[in-house]
C-alpha cells in the first residue's frame, strides 16, 4: 500500500509539471498582440528604417524572427520584453543627416512606452540625437537593461535614472551628454554602468554596492577617486581613463577581490603607491600610464606576465622605462604627493601625534626652503636689473598694480588695441589649465641667460632666419634644451602695452603643443620706453616628426595603427585648444606632418602654431593683428574670417590623417583628388580594397571599422567646400570612437577575422 501511494504521488507531480510546462509554452507562444506589432512598425519608422529592421513589415509574428547580431525581439504573453537593434550608422561630421530633420527623441521614447513589458532595450549606432527624455524613460517601469551607446544624445544626464530601481545595466557611452551624474547609489540592482566617451562631470558619480562594471572613461570628472570605490566588493571592470582626476590613488582598489581590469591612465593622479600595495589574484590588466606617479612601483605591478599586463609609461617611476623626468611630477600640493595612511598603522608608527609632528616638520621644511629660494631669487633679479637694464621682466598685471607714469610724469598714451576682455582672459586661463603639468613652469628670462644658452646667438646655433624673426637652438644652465625665437616688434609697442599680451602668451601651454615656457623682452637702448623685440623660449622636442616615424624605419620606431590614431587624437586636441584658448581663437596654423613632433613617450605636439591676434576696431569694423613685425600681406585680417581659419586647420589635419592611413604624402592636387576618389570607392564598396590601400607597415594591426572611421573623417576634413568640413569637436569625437573600436577589436583577439594574412 505504501509503495502504491508513493507511486500515485509521483504520477500526480509529473502531471502537474507537464501542465505547468504546457501553460508556460502557451504563454510564450502566444502571438504578439496587434497593438504591440503596430508599435514596432512605428518604432521602425521613427528610427529612419534601419537595415536591421527590414524584415519586420513582412513578418507574420515579429516574436518569431530569429535573433541576429543586428536584431533581437523577445516576447512573453503577447508582449514585447526585449528589443535590441544594432545599426551601421558610423558617426560622421553630418551626423544629423542620418535621420530626418524632424526626428524627435521625445516621440521615439513616447512610442516605446507603449511596450510596458519591455525589460531590455538596446538602440546602438542608429544616429539618434537630441536630449534624453528622462520622464518618458522613467515610464518604462519594467526596464532592466538600457543601451543607447554610439549615438548623438546630448544635454544633461536625466535625474529620473536615479529612480529607475529595476535597472541592472545602463550603457550610454559614446554620446555627447554633459553635466553632473545624479546619485545612483539607490539603484540596488545596478551591476553595469558605462558612461564612457561623453562630457560628463565634474563630480565623480555615486554608485551602489552591486556594481561589477564601471566605465567613466574620457569624460570631465575631476577631484580625487572617492574612497568609497574601495568598498565595491563585486567590482570586476573599472575604467576612469582620460579624465582630470587628481590626488593619490586609494591603493586598496587594486586588492578588490573580484577586480580583473583597472584603467586609470591619462589623468593627473599623483604621489607614490605604497610598497605594501597588493593586487587581487584575478587582476589581469592594470593601466596607470600618463599620470604623475613617483617613487617605486609596488611588487605586484613590476613585471608583466601571462596572467597580468601592467602599463605604466609616462609617469615618474624610478624603476620603470619610458618615464618622464622627476621634475614633471614634482610640482603640486604636498597632499597630492603624500597619500594618507590606509588601514592599520605600521609596526613603527608613532600614533597620531607622531604623524602630525612628521607632517608639520615636512611642511615647515618646505616653507623655510621656499622662503630661502624666494630671497635668493629676489637678490638675483635685482642684480640682473641693475647690470642689464635692456632686459625687461614681465610687469605685474595692471589689475593688481596701478600703471606708473613715464616721460616726465606724463601717463603713457592710451592703447586702443583690445588684447582680450576679462571674460576672454578667464576663458584662456581655464583652457590652459588642462594637460600642462609636464611643461616646466613659465618664467621670464634675462638676455644674459639666453646669450649663454645660444653662444651669444652664434651662427652655429641659428636654425633659420628671415627678415622679421630668427630661430635658435639653445641649452640652459640646467642642461635642458630649448628653442628660442626672436621676434621684432612693431615700433608703437612699449613694454607696458605688452603686459597683457605676454600674459596670454604664457597661457599657450598644452600637452599637445610645443609649449612656450618663457620670454625675454628687450627694450631699445636709445629709448627705454620702447620695446624692440621679444625672445620666446619653447621646449625642445627631439624625438623626430610624425612623418619620420612613418617613413624612417631605420632611425625611428615605426608606428602601428593604435599609435597612429593616438598621435592623431593628440593633434586634434592641440588644435581644439588653439581654437578655444583665446577670443578670437588661434587659427591658420602651419599644420603639416613635418611640424608634428613626437616626444620620447610618442606624445604628439604641434610645433608651428601661430601666436594670438589682437582685436582692434577700425571704422566700426573689427580686425585682428599682431604686435610683431610680419610681412605686410599678413599683418591683419578681419576677425570675421576666424571661422575660415578654423576650417583651414581642419583641412590640414585631414591631409595629415590621409598620410597616417596610407604612409604616402600627396604632393599635388591631382594626387590628392585621385587618392580621395579611391578611398571613397573603397569605403562604399570594398573593405578589402581599403585594407590594401593602408600603409603596409600597419597591416595586421588595425580593426577595419577603426580604419574606416578615420578614413571617412579624413575625407570629410579635406572637402573642397569649407562649409562641408567638420568641426574640431566632430573630428576628435570620431577619432576617439575609432580608438575605442580598435581597443575592442584588439581585446577580442579576432585578428584572423578582421584582417587578411
């Protein structure tokens, strides 16, 4: 009887299980309700009829369409639960031309709210643009995964995201979003947050404890890495590269138990990593390159192995290769160099009192040293002024010190030229603060110093000469090599009238410019109130030009594709700085591949850029001119032509990109037109042809999509009509996008699928 009862129970359970399976199958197999099918067709129309949705109109049941990499539609109970569309609309300069001019992101997401069961939504590389309608997105209450990457959404980050409590994955990378990210720590289930390649910042976003993947690369986040990051026990992938983060690195981050990948490159992180820093056993990739780190590397970051890759170039580590001089990383606040203690105190710690005493002692020593140096410098400057009155130091800002009278008590004649408005000066100062820490501090030199550096401006140090300027090589007393340019001034400029102009010159300092590091104003000996010339002192970059690294393989390191794209991004950033640093911007620069220099870390630097212009009003019209004596044909021009000058720079950048791609210069207009026609045909019809046109030395090192993106932006830059050329922001966006495509291709290890052997 017992066995019979047991058998009956088993039969009953089996029948119940079969019944449940049947019900679930019926629910899953239930055809899509007509209103949902119509909504999908409406979404297709709003998306501009992408190729991925071409099969949708003829499908009896959209839920029955087989999933592909470009399209996935999943349903349950007659409701759409997943919509994933991957477009092929690679970002270009005419990004709004991809969709109709009446496209509305608000209308798109209003339509999507008619799919209330939608839990996964992915609309990638579809050319979508506009502000993200947070209120409409918030109505998708079932949404667990949202991916809107590689589009053109702009504006602020919707604060409604902080209340979408079901979100598990939020990917908004490669858009144009800006502003502060609202706190997301309340999203208890959020395990992936990817906001890379936007313009977000400056506050580092708050996230919840469940995050496993956190990507904030290439934004505008500033300040320190929050200590709370060290408490993200489930974090596996962490990328904050390409921001403006400063201060010390919480060393406990590297020991997070699940961490496999960490990228802190291209920030301003400073100080030493404690020798006791430990790395998680599963940590496979570490990148701390291009920061301000000093001292010795921790043991777990000293050796690359089959299980861990460590990148650390461009710092000031004492025990690593491809490092910058220690002076590059030294300037900065003491708090940025000495990280606070973490965890328990060491065995020899003396408690809080000992620590405070040590810090006070260090601070006292630094202050005393600074005072001593200041006294010595004052004495030297006074002596120099008495012995060499022809050399003038930079006067104090007229905003801080009233102008002194000259010429027998008469005030100097009123200067009619407008150097720059106070707002423009703030703009210049803020723009110049970015990426300049590797350049020596700007200073005023004495004529005697420059004479000693150039063998009294001897012919052996003369590089080139023209009627209005001479260029010299020089070596300062500390052994550093410099370039010195002597520019003759127009007769009407006195030392006092040059004050504001030289303040602007001192701001022309950027990681991707051969920066001006100082100057010396020389006055006319017969008339001390007249300045006759100015010597501009620039850093010396001796690792060759970009062209030499493409062609002189016996002398230089041949650049592969990732290094070439990185160099091009640097040039674009330098151009962006020049266009924005003053008003009007610095345009019509001598941008050719021979004037792009590479330093020892292969950082690209623009060498032959123009100096700022002075805006002045004549007969009611604004003009721009320079205080330096130049050829009469070029001494002034309308301020309204600044846009034309910007487009000229874009054209020259396009020529550089074409040579970076093919390895060949275009010496004539006929050659250029022929090359552009071939590249355009290859882009449109035959990717293999494009691969064959690439420089043979980079074959096997590039992703085809990355090469295609750079080729397309190069063709747009060299458009015959200046109005058809992209802005420098568009160029930079596309180059950065190309680098991300390249990084993804390289990490996938799919060389055999992406290149020909």
